[in-house]
C-alpha cells in the first residue's frame, strides 16, 4: 500500500469532488454514504449509516463510518442516529482486530466546521487501526495528512474489504 504526499492526495480529492454529481451538493461524505464513487469498498451498513474503507487512509484498514443523512454537528443527531454510527464503529473495530490485529484502534469523530479539500462538515467517524509503537502512533501523527496518506493498489482494497466483511461481528 503506497503512501502519497499530501499535495498529491489533496489534488486527487479535489479531482474526485469535481466529478461529484450535483445531487450531492459538493459533499463527498453524502456521496460515500450513497456508494459514489462506484469503486468505494462498503463493509457494512445500517438504516442510518454506512462503513467504507477510506480511499485516502491514515493507515491500512482505515474505515469511515458515515451518517447517511447530511448532518454537520453531533448535537444535531438524534440518539438513535448517534448510537447507530457508534455501533457500526464498534463493529468495525471488532472486524479490524480479527483481520489486522492492530496494537490499538483509534476512533474519532472529525470533520471541519467548513468544507475543506480533505475535511467535510458531515458527521462521520474514523476507525483507524494502529500498528506503530513509536511517535507515529500518537493522535496528532495519525490524524493528519502532513506525512502523506495511503492509497490502495489495484485489488488491494477489494481483498481487504472481503476479509473484513467475512470477519464482521454478527448483528444482534
């Protein structure tokens, strides 16, 4: 899984945003929640949220859990919406532990207050498996694009997605 520099990642995200159908009103998270782009690897879904592999990953196995409805603030969520997103994040963590055996898994609700090239004002949660045992495992290092991001090579995301889906916890 190669790492690309921040500038290249930003250019790719900007190009992808330019291809968004007008119905998403420029929100890449709304697009991901509805399966755009077509090669997005969806891992699991619930009526209110979807879990997908991040195409611009902080680490291998980085997953985004995206609320289907466009909501910008956690405080604007109903309890049921919040709980569903969190449950998918928990299930993601369980699957990642079974498949990748990370040393730790970070779970963080992020998103800028205003749209930026690599951050979107749409409620979503990052689930990031961490293997490093040095300064690279600190939140400030994991949750930044300053050191670049990882992109999947041909077939790599699909194979990881299949393994994660096969290890997904049973729904209660």
